[in-house]
């Protein structure tokens, strides 16, 4: 029952994340990319440089936002593993599958517009492994998240 509570609510939160991200964030990102593509097609070195700079900022921002999901999955797993009678491999494996599945759903619904349009999804997927193997790095990237989940990493 303990594992069911863990996996069920992690999946529900993932479903909420994927639906909200696709419904509310994608339209903003797509309109920004459409504006940047139009700016880039108008020509000029300055406009292309400006367009590329904004696309890089969008990629970094989306990576940070989607990385919160990976960090949440790792922290939730660590919190559940503090309780007696839990087995680490089962929880980490299921968290990895759920986390990557949800991020895969988000990535699948996004239109391909070059390498920068998929970089944030790939990096967010890789963050799960990085955060699971190096929790202090998680605390340096998202210092507010462990405290929010009432978990000490130190």
C-alpha cells in the first residue's frame, strides 16, 4: 500500500504537470517562436543574433522549469525511502519511469523547430539521473525545493 500511494500520486501529479504545461505554457512558447522566426526571416545579422539569443534564453528557462519535475521526483523518492521497510531500487526505478514518461509526453506534444526546441526536454530528462546520483547538486540548482518538501539533503 505504501508503494501504491507513492506511485499513484506521483503519476497523478505528473499527469497534472503535463496537461497544464501543454495547455498553458506551449501557446506562449509557440507564439514567441513564431515571432522570433518572423524576426529572423526579415533578415539582418542583428535580427538573427537577437532571435538566437532569445531562443537560448527560452531554452534555459524551459530547462529550469521542466527540471523542477525531475527534482521533485528525486526528492519524493528520497522522502519515501526514509520510512522503514522500503526498497530503494523499486522506488527509484518507478520514479525514473514515471518522470521520464511524463517528460516524454510533454516533449512529444512539442513541435520540432531545431535543436534548441528539444534541448530543454532532453536536459530535463537527464536531470533525474544527475539529481539522484548527486543530491547536493539538486540543492544548489533548486535550493528552495528541499525545504518546501521538508527534506534535508545535508
